[in-house]
């Protein structure tokens, strides 16, 4: 049974919502423009270098994450759906230097791919970003790992969204 089945979707789904004091057009550009995205995406304390950026369904955002004193890690988005200024859906995974899918360096049971969908809504110049993440094509052990990882994901995405807030204020 996959996490996309209704019977398991609730427990294997991660949600985070954040409100930004910026118009939707500006928040959208932060997600859809290579130079902008690499300024804020990723865990706090790392720098991101975009190696490939194809913002279209079927395209990739392949990036290198660099932490002081640690080896480079790579990640990738495989964009599945883009509705301008409304929604982005992508498969997120760790990657190798050539943009191939790779296991997370910290676990053999972390799902290989996570389907993320983010929506953008605006009211009076304030934009709400709602992100939903669910394992994609996972085995039972990977789904359980994902469920157990939610507190860490709250910190990780929270930090990433903190960086987006700082970027939008600049």
C-alpha cells in the first residue's frame, strides 16, 4: 500500500504553513527564479549552488548543499506540476553529482522520493504558503521512517522558511 492511498495518507503526510508579509508575485519569484531560490532554499547553515534549473513540468532543479567542514551533498527537484503563482508540485530527493536519485546519506530507509506540493494564496499583500509532503513509491519501512521524521522535518522546513522570510525582507 502506498502513502497515496487514503488509508495511509494522513499518518504519512507532513504539512507546514507559513505567512509572509509580501505579495504573492514576490513570493512566487523566490520559488520560480534560480538566482532567488538558491539564496534561501535548504537547511539553515548551508549554502546552495544551483547546478541545473529547469522550472517547467518534467524539469529539474539540481543543487549542491555545502556545510562548513562537511562533504557536499546534492539534492534535486523533479517538477511535476506548475500553476503560475498558485501551486508547484515536485518530487524531492537526495541526488548524486550527476542529478541521479541517491539515498539520504543518513539513512537506508529514508524514502528515495518525497512528493511536495506548495500552494500560494494572498490577501491584502500577505501571502500564505502551505506545503504538503508525502513519501512517493515508498516501502513500509520507508513510510514509517518518514512518519518518525516529522519533528525533524518541522525544524528543517521551519528553518528553510525562516530563510525565505529573511530573503523576502531584504
